C-alpha cells in the first residue's frame, strides 16, 4: 500500500503546503509542486526520492525539512479529522466500532 500511495503523489498537496508555510503564495506553490510531480513522472521517482538539488532547481526555499513534510507517514498522521487516516483517528474509529458490537 505504501508503494502504491507514493506513486500516486498523495503528498503533492503537502509539498505545496510546505512552500506556503515558508511564505510562498499558494498559486505559486501549487505550480511548483505540479512541476516537481511532472519531473517525478518523467524520471519514474516518487516525491520522497527527489534529490535536494532538484528541489532547489524549482525553488531555493526548499531545505532538508521538506523530506519530513512530505513523508507519507507525516502526511497520513496529519489527517486527524473524523474518519481520517491518522493513527489517532483510526483508533477512535475502531473503539466506536467495538462499542457498537
């Protein structure tokens, strides 16, 4: 599942969010993220496999912390809304299901 998720670029939004947190306007962050996804498709890479030098070709704002921001584990665990995939949310859903049984 992890490999399929990585190839699906579900963390592209998190990449754009990373840039906006660094002060890049969302419209620009979205374009940069899309361009990097395009690079990944052409080079058969996931976002987590993009070398820092390549990130820097798209924006000098990128730093090593981007890898944590776009890790699938971080992306999943940041989705804490009701029904979301975070560990906390799933544990809550399991508890609710057990209570109904």
